[in-house]
C-alpha cells in the first residue's frame, strides 16, 4: 500500500491542483507558493495515513466530470424523467434524487473492489515497460477524445433505450442512475481509468470501494441538488468544452508521468528548487494564455488550431515540470554513488567498508522508485555513509557487455537488483524489487 501511494503521489498532487481548476475554471494558474502549500498538505495527509484529502480530490473529480458535455446537458432532463422536480414534497424529491445517485454508485463501487482484489496484477504490470507504454497510449487516446479528435459515445438508439429504463418511483430512479453511468461513460473514462490504476496498485479493498463511491457521489451531486431543490443551472455552452480541455491536459500529463522513467534524461532535469517550480507555473500560465483551454481544434482557422496546440504543449510541459519537481530529491538526499565497480570493490576492501551495488536502468520503474523513495530517505543516506556505494547503469546508451556480464555474475535476470556485501566481500543480502526505506534500513544494519 505504501509503495503504491508513494509511486502515484506526485500525480495525485497534480490532480489536487488540476481538478479544482476544472471545477472553478480560473483565468490563470495558481501561484507557485499556493501550489506548493497544497502539495505539502496532500503529502502530509497521505504520509499521515489520512485519506481525507485524497477522497476530497476524488469527489471534486466527480463534480468536474458532471460538468462535461457527456453529462451536464442531461442533468435537468434526467431529473425530470425520474420525477424529482414534480415530486409533492422536498422529502420525496430528495428520496428520488438519492436513489438516482445510489444507482450511479452501484455501478462504480464494484469497480474499486475488483481493482483492489486484483491489485497484484496492477502492481506487477506497472513495473513492465510495455504495459506502461500501452497505459500511456490509452491516456493519450483519452486526451485526444477530450480535445475532440473523436467521440467516445454509445449509439444514440441504445442511449435512448437506457434513458427510458426503470420506470417511475424510487426503483425507477435507482435503475436510471445505474444506466446513466453507462451513458456518461465517455467522460468518466479518464478519471475512472486513473482510479482503477491507483486503487489496483494500492490493493486496499475498503479504500478502493470508498474511492469509487466518493467519485459517484461527486458525479451525482448536481443531479441531487437539481432534483431536491429545483435549482437552475447555467446553460450549456463553450465552457463545457473548456472543462474537457482541462481533462485533456491532465491526461497527457498522466501519459508522460507513467513513462517518465522510460524517457532518458527526463528525471535528471528535475530540481527541488523554487526556480524549477516557477518555470512549471509559468509554462501553465503561458499555455492557458495562448489558448490551451478556451480555444478549440474544431471548425476554426489554422492559426487558432496552432495556438491551441502550442497552448496545450506548454500547459502539459508545465504540469510535467510540476510532477518532476515533486519527485526531485531534496538537496543532500543522495548517496554518493560511484560508477566503477572494480574500483569501488577495491576501495571497500582497503577501507574496510561494506559494498553496496545497485543495478538499475531508466526503463526500470521499480529502480526509479528505489532512487526516489528509498535511497533518498535521510536515514538511508546517513546509514549509507559507512558503505561504498556503486551504481551500475544499464540504461539505453549506457549499457555495455561488461555491465551485462557483471549482472550475470550475480546469477540474476532482470531489474532491479541491489546487492549488499559484508566487509569480507561475502554477499550479505540482495533486493530484487521495491522495498520501502524502513525495510531497506533494516537490511543495511545487518551488514557488517
């Protein structure tokens, strides 16, 4: 659970910033210090074991989804179909509206349970470069749909038949909520897809169910408000497309996030400095100003579409910088790795220190997690001072036959591989997957 949350936490922080943007649609991006405060608050909530912030983000994501063209124009019509606005009392209207929202939750909540119960599959898949590439491609396709390249939609005949399902009364409202989730599927895809990955890696059945239930409540909030209080809503318009554009930018950033370790040199650019964060904020502001949100790719002059494309590129770059900033190691949170194995081995023997050997590569997801969340832990860095650490980089362009031969000498295939040697040269322990800092620290302390 801790590994899953640590690996996805930076992108969740991005959502913590992006989802309120989708809901509120401000004219400019948040200031860098505000973003950092929000990120720090979210990180503190996660590390403190509180899921309130995460569930709040999921709830806002549901509300934001209800503002997309797949859902928003249907709200008043759907409420009228199950009769909430014609109810004899507010109590009856609230009962019908609540039944409708529970119908939505009944479809989505089991997704969280299934994803969590099969979490081992998700966790293992996220260490596979091919799976990560496919996942990134899916997110790019969803982003293209959000930008209007094509429509993900059910056939109109099926939608009409689903809309008439269930009849009247509480039972009818419940069934209508159930099938309405299918009708809204084209716009729920991006958020649901990410939630499935997140919950799947967490392997927490209770939280998985709660996450999807919370998303359902957010998605159904406007339906409940309109049905219970007969409130009016602003008319549909171009602003709905703006909401889709926000989701599109976030989905492209998600695609880059999942393959960040597969892009040589990308994570090396990251800095935990105000200047780097300011660059990200500036790119987002510039992207929005150019037209990432308010311009359209449809039925517009070429120059407008070019502006939209440039704006999207800048906004995505800004979001990526923001994520890289969150994943960057703070100053001093690094082991002083050597890159010469034979030299490091000789140094360990002459100095009487144990040897720490790390085989890694840019395409190895678990290797990146070890670098960011285990080797960067201040306690591990401090304990590492009594070791001679050497890193064998097998990334594209840095891999050599000699390094492969060295890996083979340890009788191990695949990455990651971390081997700890006693001062006598004898192997003390090895790590072949991600382990949190606490566990790795225990291993280090057994090495003499």
